[in-house]
C-alpha cells in the first residue's frame, strides 16, 4: 500500500511530464528554456524509477502501461535526432575531416606505399634499360596486347550516347569501388591488405608506364586521353580505402588495453571520415570517367580537369588538414598517433 500511495502522490509529476512532451511535440514550440529542460530531465528520470517500482510490485496493469508509454515518449523527445545544421556540417567537412585524415598514420603509410610503387613500376615499365621485361612480366604479353587493342581507336565520343554514358558511369562506380573495397576489406588482415594495395599500385603503374612508350604510338595517346581526367580522384580513393583498412586491421591486432572487439568498434568510428572521403572520390571519378573521359573534348580540357582535381585534393587534404596552432592529439588505436 505504501508503494501505491507513493506512486499516487507522484501522479502530478507524470502529468507535468506529459504536458512537457505535448509542448515539445508541437510544431511551433520545438525548444524549451534551460530551466524547463532541466526539469524535463529530472521528471524523466523520476518516471523511470516509478516504472521500475510499478513493475517490481506488480501494480495494476493500466498504471504500468501508462508509465511505460510516458517513459517511452519522454525518451524519444529527450534523445530525438537533432535538426540538420548546415553550419556545423560545413565546419566538420571543411576543418575537422581534413585534419583527421592528414594526421592519420595509416593513410600516410599507404600513400607512400601506393605512390612509391606506382611511380617505380611506371618507370620500370617505360624504361627498357633498367628492367627490360618488367612490363611483360607484370602485364603479361596478352595483357599488354589487349591494352593496346583497347585504345587503338581515337577517343572521339562517337561510340556512346548520353544514356550509355550514364550506364557506364554506374559501371565505373561499381568497378572502382570494388577495388577500394578489396583494399579496405583485406586490410583487416593487415598483410593481405598491404599485398592487395601493392598489387594494384604495381599493375596500374606498369600500365601507365607501358602505354607511355614511344613504340606504342597512337594507342598510348588515346590511353592518356581517356584516363587523365578521372585519375586523381580514383587513385586518391584507393589510397584512402587502403589506409582505412589498415587502421581497422591494426586496431584488433594491437588493441592497447581494450578488448579486440572494443578496439575494432572504436577504430571503426575513427575511420568513418576516411571512408566517407573515399566514397566521394570514387563517385566523382565515376562521373568524370563516364561523361568527360570518353568525350571528344580536347586533351587540354581533360588535363585542366586533372590539374584542378589535383589542386582541389591538395588544398583539402594538405592545406586545410595541416595542423595550425595547438592541436589536440587524435585518438588512435593500433598504431599511429
């Protein structure tokens, strides 16, 4: 009886909490003064305690159901999703994300690995003096011949319609993203992730170097006419995907005092900006590859797009990401700082 009397005396608090919920639910009154927000929180916690008592002492079902609905409604109001605020999102995308990616040691490592092997492979495939059979060993004789055959015709935009360009843009988005997913997924095992990234860097670099050979002729010109515009976005996305995968792999291998599951979950939150940037890069590359790359636009136009894309990437990741003043150290898991 004492519990019933106590809950009856608290009925006024329930009614007050219900009124506040009604006020918050209204379209015109979405905000409360600070004092009422504090009062709302106190009433919500008290209602949770009352609901626990009602369950424990098996009070009438209608009272339990009422409290259950009230607590659920108050919870939804208290923890409801905030409205989209452009200013906060702009601040996050333009200032926080570039700094997170710029300071990520795993991204830095994969950047050096990928571009180091890409440039080295391109040089070895181009030069017949350093390693005469390098291109043929990497691409195979059939592969290099197929590459020349693929680009033997000029890039004049006459082979595709607008609808076909849209279809191909979707195909490129799926194909390029699959490469990034391979680097990301195998990164969970660290060594396989490194090998997949190295394989892609060597293969792509060899293709670029081989097609730049003078004896390849017009096929090489057509190749660069096609790949120049979308290359910066696509290759940057691969590097970001590989860096995110490496971060996850190192997190569970070196949890640093956490359980492996907790370390992996925490690292998953840390790599979200990197993964998001990679998705945007793949999408931009697919649009350019689907519409501009196969078009009859002059090569200088495509080169200009590549220069502008590279400048934009450099400004975003380096200029905006470079730490200025006192920077709070980034929380890292499993290697890095």
